[in-house]
C-alpha cells in the first residue's frame, strides 16, 4: 500500500511518538510517507527517529493560525502522491479540502488521540458538525485508542469507531547511571517525563512528593520535559531541591525509565499515554491517576498503582502505597509490567492498522 501519515509536526510528544513508531513499522511492508504541517526543525526529536526510507513532506507552515493556503497545499500533496491511504492524527480542519475532493479515490482515516469532547474544545470546535458529517458519510474512518476513548467518541458523535491501541517499539535501553541522584543507598528514584502543562498536573505531583518527603520517606523525584507553561514552571521552582529535580528536555527518557524504580503520572486527562507504555516496556512501575486509557494498561496492585481519582489525597495514598511496598513485591510488579506491555507492542498496533486500511 501507498500510505501517508500526517500530523502537525515531529517535534516531541506522545502523538509524535505514536506516528513515528507506526510509520517505522508500516514501512517494513508498505510504501510510507510523512507530512508535517509545520516546517520541520533540525532539533525535532522524532524527525531524527523516523526511518530513513520514509520521505518527509511539509506545507512549510511556520506560525499558528488558519489559512486556506495550507489546506490547499495539503490537498495538492495528497493528490500528487497518489496515496491509497491517508491517516490523519488530529487537527482535521487542515484536511477539509482534500477530503471533499479526494474521498472517492483515497481512503481517509482519523486517529483521535484523546477523548472526543476534549479534542473539540479548542479550534476544532468550529468544525464539529463537518467532522460528524464526514464520519457519517464514510469519507473519514475514525480510529480511537482506548475503550474510554471509544466510549467518549460514541457519546459525542453517536457513531461507531474502530479501537486500535497505541503502541510503542520494544526499547533498546542503554545503561545510565542515576546513582548520583540518590541521597542514600535506599532512596527510590521516581521519574516523571512530560511537558510542563496544566494537563500533566506537575504542581499536584510535586506537592504530594513534598508532603511525603516531609513525612520521612526516602526517594528522589526527577522531572523531564519541555517547559510549555512558564507560569506553572515558576510555581514548580518552589519545590526544586536535591530531592525534587527538573532535568529539562531529554532525549534519553527511555534510558532513565529503565534505571528508575517508579514512573509518576498525575495527569488530569490523557488518551493512552506513550510515556506509560514506555514505562511498562522497561518494567518501571507506574503510579498513575485513573484517566483516559490508563486503567486499561495498569491493574492496581499487579503492575502498578492507580489512584482512586485525580484528587491530591488519592494520588498521595497511591504514591504512599508504592513507597511502602517491599522490594520483592516490586520485582514481581516489574515483571508484570513487561508482560502487560505485550498488547501495546507497535508490531501488533501496526498489524491492526494495516488490516483496517485493507478493509473495503
């Protein structure tokens, strides 16, 4: 098949990780191209990780905001490429012209990487009726990424979707020394990789960790990720110390996960977070809020710890349970993490996508 994967960029983030992993797996058996709406930059993390057999195209967009010029460029790119399949990942309005003019020749798929209500809370809100019409006509085939994502899509659009779980490749983990961060030989290392945003809820995470440190628990929290909200970052600075450290943006997240004892995710909302799947793949025990598809990947007490809600007290209790769990039990939980990862292996995800692409 001749397949085009298309997203806004390949800079950093969960969607970019999914698209890159999926493209790299699909190109083993298909002709695959990628289109970046925004002009790629030299430092884009996932641009460097994209298989060299995959050509990268762009509309050369450099700033946010709507313009018919870029919608037309997307249409021309798809028409000239002669693609059998176009898989869009978010921001459907960029593809409106292409869908209208090419739906009879090209099969369009749209992967929703969050819940449908939240996806349509921003710029997409203006195009809800048009999106629903595309789905109803069968011009665009929707793909959801978790049971919760599928439920929200059905509730919002009153239409069915195809559920295909996000996937990530089995990692090649390099040895990394985190001993310099330990205060004592018994200090457990917790790691939170994620862009500093309201959704990731780092302020609550740091406050909970600060409470537990004041109670005498021996651990270190390392945070890494792009600072996308300066106001939140300024508030986080009040917590930074030798026990809570911000490492900035990193390109060795999987290596840090592999050397950490626990993976912290305190999000207010999620789709199916790639960082969680990466944590499972290396046996890093997750301590998470129960949002989005997380409860479909983490079984409380088996391969991780689930808070009862997104409230601070519930996350505090979940993290406290992790810190009070003995080493032998944690070793078993790490093994359970690796077993749980198998259903999220990118090889399986790609097969499900291919099978859907081939359906009439």
